[in-house]
C-alpha cells in the first residue's frame, strides 16, 4: 500500500502511480523491519535483505549481483574513517540500489515503457536496468549534463531527450511525457527509496550490526544563474584541511 502523507489517501501498490492524486509524493507502507536471522548470508548482493524489501531475489529479472559494496578504511586521515565504495555498483552510482528494486517491481506490473528525468547518474542507472529487463527507456536530461553520462545512457540503448535551460525545465518536460509512459522517477516513485535503504542495511551489517556514528555524504547544489551547472565553492569543503 502507498499512502499520501498530505491527505492520508491510500493507493494499492499494484497501481501504476508515482504521486498522490492531491499532488503530494507517496510513501510505501508495505516494508517491514528486517531481522538479523532473515539475512540471506550466501547471497552476495543487496537481495540478501529481501525480507525487508517489497520483492525478493527470485523476482529480480534484472539482476547484476548489485550491492554489498566494500567498506574500506581511509588511508591518509588520522581519524578512523571508512569509505563505502558505491562506485563499484553496475552503472557506477548508488542509484542502482533504487533502480534494481523499482525496475524489477515494474516488470512484475507489466510495464514496458518508462521515462525518467536526470542530470546524469539516475538516468544512466535506469537505462542500465531497463535494458536488462527489456523495458523501453527514455531519459530527459538538462543540456548541462556531463557528456560521459549522456554517452552512458545512450550506450544502454535508452533514448535521450535533451532539454535547454535549468534542471526545473527538464522536470516540467518529463511530466508531460509521463502522460504517455510510466514515470519511473527516482525522486517520486516510493519503491526507488526502498532499494536505496539497503545502503543502511549494509552499513549496519558491515559494522558488526551497529549503526555508524555519523555519515558524510558529498552533495551538489545548482548555483542560481548557472543553468543547472555545478560550480565549486571557492572556499572549499567546510572542515577540509588546508
Ligand atoms: Zn494525497
């Protein structure tokens, strides 16, 4: 079951929806807590946590053995620090966790055509999983998207639609396209988040069934007037050593 947090409306998770009728996002309510004894220890992928996911390994048509990425100690810093190497996932980013769960759920629902908007990684990831699942994929990207990401999307056989202007213009254009094919949005579709949460399960398991004290995540924010391009902050990363 999905539920709209703004209006409380419930929607079956067999329905092909990506947002609530009132315009809000939807939350997935079907997930249950994962118990330690339920981890499938001989499955070397994120599907070892299938008991806490909306679908299991046997449902995964598009499967690359994704997940269970290495957690390695930092080599240069004096403080204890661990790096979670999400770049070794099949398309090169953590987005594969969400794509693995979402695309395989869409296969079960009979979806044959999807559309997505992305400034790079999410589009490449969806294109990769859609290709494996035999789903036709269209990706809308802002013109500022890095050429290597565009090449990756096209290499997976997805159709590319480049939209001039800032990122918001791409989001507007894809919602029009979403009237024709299913909008497999990494920002909107709640099953994508279900896949991403396996990163938390992995950290917990790899740290000896403990939560980490803290997590540092690199992020990028578009600068106003940059046309959606990222510009480095000349002051550098806060807290960085000089
Ligand atoms: Zn609603």
